[in-house]
């Protein structure tokens, strides 16, 4: 089973950006922890981060026929991007939306998610552990649905 773990704008700044909200762990640590978790579970994983909406859409489209599931933290595009939601719907791969922070208890604009309707599940407010939960969810989902 192969998973794509996508991170949107500013997630490369983890550890530096607003540590009181996003924590002190870096994007590199996030990648290391996701890779280690997937290796433990016998899952193949590709991690990709971009600050550009079109790059993220290209990556989702390229996952069609090449990946079995998508974990996505679209960063700020969560709250603005119809196009990212459309891309997820277009490839129709099982997807989980992840946010490090608890977006539901932050500003009202963060409580709107366009991608949510294209995802099977949303994990918020659990930091990097949320990505691991999303990976486990997709692994179990595949186990039950193939
Ligand atoms: C975020 C929450 C978004 O509102 C914000 O724009 C981000 C990160 C999170 O992981 O908590 O960039 O997706």
C-alpha cells in the first residue's frame, strides 16, 4: 500500500512559525516521524510539501493510479481552495484531512474547510500524531475495503 502525505503552504516553516500554535518540531521531524511510522506498518509513503496551490493539485492528480490514499494538510488553502477540493474529488482516492492545530477552536475563517467534503475523515489539534492517526485510518480503511 502506498500513501501520499501532502503539506501545503508554510508547513515547511514548522518549528519557526508560531510555535505556541504549531509546536517546536520541524517539518523534517514531521517527515521522519511519518516515514518511521509507515515503515513500522509496512506502508510505502511519499511526502511532499509545496507553497503553491497548482503544485499540490498536480501532485494529487499524479497520485491517480499511483497511490492508495492521501493524507493532506492544505494549510491556509484549506479555507480557500475549491480547486484542491475538486482535485481530491477528481482522483477519488481515500483521503484524510489533517491539521496540527485545533482549527475548530480558532478564528471563524479557519472553521471553514473546502477539502473536508472530499475527505473521509478530519484529524485536528493532535500535532504530528494526527498524521500518524490518518495513516492508520487509511491502512485500516484499505484493509476493510479491498
Ligand atoms: C493548519 C491550520 C490552518 O488554518 C493554517 O493556515 C495552517 C496550518 C494546521 O495544521 O493547523 O497553515 O492547517
